[in-house]
């Protein structure tokens, strides 16, 4: 009887251990999927690119005609730069979409944006730029993921191969946001103040002065909204890069509870930032 009970206990223990092992293998990676999804949505915020490209034209109303030729040249340069900025955003979006699909054990879906990324690399759209190689590396990994029908078992491979070039792509975009986009807001605020101040000082009519001050303040408020959006988008890029680095550091243990909790916190922070951007 004791031997029978002992055998039964061993069988139960064996079955329980097997179930636990299976449970670990099937652990939901939903927090990683959610992090990837909100990262893709946040990275695709293109409003700032439009503002950046339109900056020279906006400046014409505040600058003397002697500066218009310079602003027109800047406008042409930024129009040419627009595609590269949008492609960077598209690459981050498509990559995070792919990461989320693999975490959910879904095949990476083919998207027309992947064609655009491939053509950008083939046509050397990033010639002379430091992140050209990184852009190409991430793009090629995405092509492989689609062509070979990658699933969750390939998630670690995706993260491991992509982290270094992905960090370079995100970092390059963040530098443009922090330096180029943010620099525009400083210049625009100065230009607005310099334009309205002498007019206001020379005006005699109180109603006219009040109207000028109202117009000036309205334009300055628009600049402040833009500056806020730039700050939030820069933080979005930081969160995406930092979150992906955490995944890379733990790529051999992606169902680690602490890691999944960290991903949930990143998701919460990104969702708050993205909701703010949408409402600006």
C-alpha cells in the first residue's frame, strides 16, 4: 500500500512538474506585444515633420525680404529631407509592429511600407548619413522576417540582431528632434517677438495695440504647443530605445516576470505621452 501511495505521489509530482515546465514555455508575452504596439503608434507621429518642413515658409512673414532667398533655399532643403525623416519613423513603426507580432506568436505581416524601406536602401536615400548602414540592417532583418515567415521562436533572434542598428536609427532621429526641431522653436519665438515688439511700441491706438498683442500671444502659444510636442516625442523615442535595450539585455529570458513588469511600465508611460501628442 505504501509503495502504491509512493508511486502515485511520484506520478503526481512528475505531472505537476511537467505542467509547470509547459506553463513557462507558454508564458504570455502580452506586455511585450503591448509595448511594441504603443511604440509603433507613437513613433508614427508625423505632425512634427510637417511643422519642421514648413518652418521656413512661416518665417517669411516675420523676416525682412532680404532674408527670403535664404528661407526659400532652406525650404527646398527641408522638402528634400522630409522623405528621410518619414522613412526613419516608418522603419521604427514597422520594426516595432514586427516585434509585437512575433511576441504574440503571429507571422510578420507584409506591409507596403516595407517596400518603401527597401527602395530607400536600394536607391541610397541615406547616402552620406551616418545611420545609413543601421537603417539598411534593420530593413534587411524585416525583409527576412516576412519572407521566412518568422514566428515567436524567432523573437530572440530579431531582438539580438536588431538592437545595435535599431538603437542607431532611433538615436539619429532623436538628435534631429532635439537639435533641429527644438532649435526651430527657439528661433521662431525670437522672430515673433522681434517682429511684433517695434510695431507695438510705435502704435498709438490702444485697440490696435491690444489686437497686436493678442496676435503675438496667439502665435507664441502655437510655438509653445509645438515645443511641448517636441519634448514629448523626444521622450517617446527615449522610451522606445530604452525598452528595446531591456529586451536585448534579457533576450534569453523574455518571459522573466520582472522584465514583463518593466515592459508594462514602459507601455503605460508611452501611452500617456502618445495621448498627449494626439491632443495637442
